[in-house]
C-alpha cells in the first residue's frame, strides 16, 4: 500500500487498527504518520530507534520493561519517545503517562512533539472535547480516557502521580533525589484488553562518566540480572541514505560510517553530520554524537583506559610481592584492594573487598580469607590513610593499632592529595616515551574500575583542583595509599613466588 495514495479519511480509519507485529507497526507508522523509522542500526552493538518503539509498544516479556535509551544529540530520542507515547494513548485506553524532563523546557519539548502528532488530521479527532481543555501546553487527553501530562522536576510532582508509564528525558540533568523518588511512581493497570505494566523509561545523551547515566548504563551492561533494557544509537544510525554519487573515499564520516549509510533511512542529513563533526573536538564527537563513551574532560584520571589497564592476571615476571591498600569507612564503604608487584615494578590489582557497616575485625577476616596474599595469609604490607592513627573515642585504640595487633604490617605516608594522584597517573601513563604502563586491574575489580573512570573534578569548574567526594573516591583512595607507600620504598624486595 502506497501511503501517498491515501487521503485523510482513509488514514483516519487505519489509525484505529492496532498493530500486532513489528511489520504491522512499521506499516502503521508509514501509513498513518508518514514516518519512516530506522529498523536496522548501522553500527555494530547499537540498536535502532524502531527497536525501542517496538519494545515500548509490545511490552516484550523476554526483556525487562524498564528502558534506558542512550542516544546522540539530535538523534531523535525525544521525538521517538513522543511517538511511543502516542501509540500507548491510542491503543491502551485509559492509560496514564507522565513526561518528566531534566528541565521543564525539556518536558515541554517532548509534549510539543506529542501535540504535533495529535494535531495531524488523522489523529486530531481522538482529542477529548472540548479540545481547548484537553490539548493544552501541559496535557493531552483522548476520548478513550488516555492521558499524558508533563511534570516539573520536583518532589511534589513525582510523589503525587501514579501513572502506568513515566518517560524521563535527559536524565543526565536530573536531581538524583528526584530520580530516586520517581522510581516509586508507576502502577500497572488494565487498559482495554492489555495490562500495561508499570515502567520507567530513561532517555539521555551520556555526558559524564560520574552522572546518573553512568549508573544506569552500568546497571544494564554487566553480567548481573538486568532490571532495564538498554537501547543505544548514535548519529550514524539515523543518517539518511547516502547517494552513490558521493564517494566514500575522502569522506570525513568514513571512519564511523564505512559505507553503511548507503543503506540508511534516518532523518539526519549527511551534510549536517559532516558539519557537526568538523565543528567538534574528538572527545565531544565520540561522546555526544557516536555514543562510544562519556566525555572525560572533568575526569581525574583521563589516562585510564579499560582497553589498556583492565587485564586478566599477567604472567609473572620473576618474583611477586603481595601488597594491599585500604580506605577506612563505616557508613561509607571500607575498601581494600589486593595487588602484586613484579620484578619490573609493575602493579597488578587482582581483587577488591568493599563493604559498609561492619567493624574492623570483619575486614581483617576478609584479608585473611583472600587468595591474593602471601603464604602466611597476609600481604607483605598494607598502605592506609595516616588518619588511622587517631584513637577511637570509645575504645581509645586507633584503627591502625587494631590492624597491627592482628598481625598486619601497616604502612602510612603523609602525602598531599594531588601528589598522590600524580603517582597514580604516572603508573597509568608514564611520561617517558616508549615506557609501558605500570598499573593494571583485573576485570573482577568492578568498583575500582568504575571509580577510576568516575572520579572527577567539579563539572565545568577548572579553577577547583580538588576532586569531588561523591563515591568513587573510596576505591581510589585505597589505591592511592597503596601506591604512595610503594613509591616510598627504596627498593621492593621480591621474596615470594607464585
């Protein structure tokens, strides 16, 4: 069926025919809305916008209902969320949907897309009467009882509503407390013949390695049971079809596209994408346009690269010394890392212990149980915060004294924070040309890896040279105390073998 050959009356009739399959959904979008949505991602490992729409509409049982959409700026995530909202409202009578943006302006932008869709002749008749009261700057209400409404980002807004679906746009800009409160909003409900399961959808470009998107993408990227389904697409995935008259050779998009735009059917023009790339620095292009990784301009350790530093245990180069580092905590976690140092002074962190709310004796037991210590069940030494010399007001005994009483050799070296960070950086990326990195981390050390990526200075505040203490500092501090004390030794004694 050629959509162009249909008049508005025929489209109006077809608008009421519920799609029952992905192909029918594709046909509905083309016929009713004149909308061609990319069904195939052009970059390996990415998803198409149509895959998101299909998941949101059909409530696929095999995947978690909650969604994270990580998409490039200008790649249509806000518009496609509005399309998903329109589909829910048309075919799920009585459904309630709330639209929550990183700002009120962002919420309004999604609502404007939604209002434009229902302003089309094919759908305008679905607005409840009087239309002036049911298609406003804040809400859309249909004759079937479905309703979508925008929310301001506040505790009052998110605590007062009970929608079936909450769509959150640009969550990277959310107040974390509002986000946490929003997780309790949704309720399932039977809408027509379908039970709409309560769902929260988070859509955003991933800007920061330490922001909300970092935790959301991390939640769905590891091997643990998932609570959310991740959809990711970049600017290349939504490129228009590139005409054969444009040669690939010499094209600035060739490294990303590799000719795949010959099969594109997206909404972003090739010339526009070229202009965006030419105006961007590499970090911004890879972060905000290709969705490869977050931008790390505020990172404390921009030198850290998973592809380089994260490795399985290396083949020992001669004798190994077992050492450890520890950052004290109680409400905040206590972090212990276990490492080896080889004959070439290469440090390989092999394991970590992270736990909150337990006494020091429990952490000492964890050290003794670790397989990554010497034959006597202890590391050769453990580097800790010099503040551990302070005596506990209740017991009169310092934390370091407790460790030493348990048989641990404890090393402390008062060192300025930035001096310690320079020691870590020097091992990640030595300044001498041709010198290899001297610090590696085993993949099992998830908290340390995430912390090395997320530890950051205040965003957009280059005048402040002190990292933010918002979580990643604990594992980094354990590493820092260990390396500071390692550097203080005139020579590492190699006495044990594995």
